[in-house]
């Protein structure tokens, strides 16, 4: 659907025409691009909320079965290593894949685009296999470095669990690319619903095993859930591909030239993912220098903000990424600006009141969620103070997340890396300054200020880039053929 229809639907010129609300209803009722965006966002947000609920019950079941134990510490270390590696690799090749996929699909047709998907998936699986082999061989050194405070028996258990979770690394790592592939075809429901399988499988493994079962039941559930997650996405992706001998032979014999673009773009995105992924670790390390319990207090406030960000920023970014990539592939710069402006405005219309409520009722929210057992009113006051500062990041985080998807769609690889490094350095400096006077709340406030900096950089870059590309296309149209 062209952007003209969308602009007419969102027009606000004063006249005797219907109100803005009526125009919005008309747009949503005629299958426009706006309707597809809204439906995609609502689908992803609802399924994300369901997955969060299942994950909460899973965490409660794990806590009930294993409590705070050495075996659970060993599992957490092994699982954390694999999760970090999967997330890190997921920020490289899959992020670079979608813009190239959308461009190839628009210019060369779906068959060439699906062939790119198959070849990229093969490269991604090879990368994951190499990392899995490194973990298997270097496991003793990894466990000794990360768990240097563990006794020998506990380190041996962590090493066993690290190697046992290899299927999880391969399957979960592949789901990142397959989910991006489905999002490129606007199949948001499957990509958003399938992650629920892993926590559901862990929960089931706890329920069906006897109470005296060892921590290995978590490994069985984790591997089984990740494998089911992979199978579901692989099945849906395969339904879109012409699975026949001729096409498969071409996928093997004919190298898709767009692969060079994907691979060239993957490295900056991978490095940017590594830089951004280290920011929470930096915050925790600096919070550890403060009063006892500061790391835990920061973690509780991040959990509350994380729920809101998952339902707003993450859902919107996953939904809008393929639309942004399509607009860039078609060089529809006015439509791209319109999509970005309307999306950010709509999400902020919900997010800003939520921030006001968090700042106003922070003690009550923390009390309802956590104040029981060993979590005392004093702890509630500490977390509420940090939560007020942490909640200020929400509007800027949402804006940065959406604009960064446009930057990725434009394949501005090295700008993404430079922005990530700038934000990490700013985070360290602001943490060091603010934590002296505000304590752990200063670290939370530093995060909000970092996202303000990120927004400023992204807005400046996007306005200049879109203006330059629009002028280039306009000049190209004026040149006689």
C-alpha cells in the first residue's frame, strides 16, 4: 500500500472532514499499511506478555525446587555463557540479513531472497558450530575464569552442564536468524509465540520429575524447548521455500552475491552487539563498589523496567524492522519518515504516562511485586528510589530502539558501532560521576542520560541521511534517460 493512502488517513487539516479518530478508524478498517503495523505490534506485545508470564512461573518453579544452591549456581553459569554467545551472534548476521533480504526480494523476486536466506542460515549454523566446539574444548578454562570462586566439585558440575547445553546453543542461536527471516515476511505471530516453548519445556520437566531429581532436569528441559522452538520456525520457513531438487541444487551450487553484503555488514553489528551487551555488566560491576545489596537493588529495578520495555520498545522494534527495511529497499523516504514519526508518537503516547505512574507510585509497585519474606520495607524504599531514576530511560530507550532499526535498514554499519562505543564510554563516565552523590540511583540515572545521547546522535544522523538520499533520488529522476 502506498504511503499516500497512509498520509490521507492520518491527515489533520481543519475542515468539515471527519475527526482524527474517525480517520484512524477508517485507515484501520481498509487493510492499509497502518493496519498491518498496528496488528503486528499488538500480536507481538500480547504474545510477549504471555511468554513473560510462562517464564515467571518457570522461575518460581525453579526457585521452589532448587532454592539458592550450588547446583543452581553451576547451571546459571553454564546457561549464562551459552545465552550470551547466542545473543551476541544474534546481533551480527541476523541483523545484517534482513535489510539485504528485503532489498533482494523487492528487486529480484522471492526465490532469490529465499535462496539468500538458506545460504545465510548455513553460514550462521557453521558459526554457531565453531563457537560450540570452542566451548567444548575450552570449557575448563571458561569455567575456571568465570567461576574462580567455585570449589573443585562445583566447577566440575558447571563444566558438565556447559557441555550438556551445546544443543541449546545451536538451536537457540538458529532461532534468532529464522525469527528474523519470518519477520521479513511479516509473520510476526509465529516468531513471537515460539519462544514460549523453552520456559514451558523447563517448567514441564520440573513438574514431571520427582523432587529429588538433580539439576540436570533443567538441562533436559532447556535443550528440548530450544529444539522444539527451532523445529517450529524451521517448518514455517520451509513452507515458504520451493522445496524441490532443482531449487535445492541451485542453493548449493549458485552463490548469492548478496551474501557478501550480509557478511560485510555482520562484523560491525557483531561488535556493536558486544559493546552494548557489556553495558549491563559494567553497571553491575560499578554497583558492586557501593553499599551491600546495590547490585540486587539495581537488578530489581531493571526487571520492572524490562517488562515495560519488552511490551513497548521490543515489540515495536520487531514489528517495524521489516517495514523499515521494505521502505529503504523501495527508496520510499517520505513513507519511511512517516512510519517512524507515527510509530514513535503512538508508542510514546502510552509510554510517557507509564513513566509518570512509575515515578509516582514506585513504592507501591515494588511493594506489590516483591515485598514478602526476606524482602523488607527498607528494601522496598531502596528499590523504589532506583526505579524512579531507571524509569526515565523508557521514552528515550523506545525512541533509540526504533531509530536504530532504521539505521540498520540503511546498513549504516560503522555508524552503529561508533554510536555503541560512544554510549558505552558515556555510561562509564556518567556512572562514575553520579554514583558518588546518588549511589546506585545514579547508575540508573546514568542509563537514562545515555539514551538521551543515543537519541540525539540517531536523530541527527537519520535526518541528514534521509535528506541526502531524497535529494539524490530527486536529481536522478531529473536526469534525461
